[in-house]
C-alpha cells in the first residue's frame, strides 16, 4: 500500500446485501484486508456502547493484537472523548441525507466543513496504519454509508473505489423478519425505507464518481460468484488469482472485521449459493410494502422480472 495514498475499496448499500461475505472472500486475496464496518470502530470498539464490540478474530476489538497496534500507534487519538467526537460528526455530517453535500465537496464545488475533514483524516490514518501493520495493498471497508464514501472520494491522499452492492428489497425485508445474533429484526416498512434512501444516495455516487464506482447485485454474486468476484477484483486493481473456484467455494481464515453480519465469525470452507426462500415464504404484506416503496428502483436495478 502506498504510504502517501492508501488504496481503498469502500462498499456501500443497504445492510444484509452480502457485503460481509464478499469482503471476507476478498480478505483471502494476498495483499488485501477486509476490516468490516470501520464506521463503528468508535462506538463499538473504543466505547463498547454499540451492538457488538468483538473483532472478527474473536477478541474484543481493544484486545485484538491488530487493532491494539493500530489504535496504539499514535496516528489516531484513541480516547473516549475523541470517539464521542467522531460519533457526533458521523451523526451530523455522514448520514445518507448528507451524500449530495459531501459529493459537491468531493468535486470541489464547495469547501468541506472542518469536522468532515477531521473525520476523513482520521479514517485515512487508520487505513494507512493498517497498511503498515499488515503490509497490504488494499483495504476493504464495508461500512455502507454513502455520505462517508462520498467524503472519502474527495481526499486527494486516498485512492478510493466505491462498490455499490444491491439486493432485492423483498429479500431484504424477508431477511429482517428474523433476528440474527446481535442484528435486530426490522419491519418491512422501515427496511424498505432505509433500502430506498441508502441505494438512492449510493446512485448519486455513481453519477459523480465515474469509473471509480461499480454496482453489483447480491443475486448475481450468489449465482455466479467466481465471475462477479473477478469483476470486483479487476475494478479494485487486483491481479492475483481468484480465491473462489468454479463451484463458488472458498476456505475462509481469520479476519479482523469491525462489526458486520455475524457470519463474519465463520471459518473453514464455505460455498457461495443463492437463497430464494423469500419467494415462497415472504407474506403478501411485506412483499407489497417492498414493491410499493421501492418499485421504481427495483426496475432500475433489474428486479422487475423477479417474482
């Protein structure tokens, strides 16, 4: 990784879009590290006040050898006061509704507010220190906050590519009917509202970022995992062999992800497969909520023919 311009693949999109699995598969590529949802390092890692404070390696984040070294390097303040400051900046400047403003700043149309510059500078320092500690060339950050992705695109001392992962909102509504470890349930009206807002904000990045943006669908990754991962690797500038075989199998080792789907803790051989249970098990009401709330976007992403 360049000491002056770290390379980052930032994944944006609605939660439960498959970003954790894709990131952990990329983690098996030499020279790549998947750090999970780095956005929550301050809340879950330093303050331990979020839903999960465990690193993907199984240790508490502050006890993990990697994160202890990164946070103890002196490049980023690791105090509780600084963590609370970062959380306040996230709430005030890096929500989905702030994406258009952050993109205008990234394009040089306005000056970023000082808190945004402070936050993105801290994130850059984390990326840089991860590169130093691990000797990697690419950091995969699956935080999924489009405004944060937009703000990071504006930094000239980062090489950021944005991967937008999309999943059918009906499948998302079905997934949220079931709680999963520390991931809470969500009703279909709320999940579809979030789905629409986050994906619309991510689409804005696609308009502004040009060839630094790529959109992939969860369903395509599940059905043609080796092909789609190869496309993502080329987009991220990776030339190493694809870790997935022709049957979509990969052996997952240790990772140091911050938050994310509980499946990030899995190890050993896994096979990427499609799950279409929502087609037969999703009731009329949540299905109707998803279609009514996100119908136009579904058509845009090619879901009109999926029943």
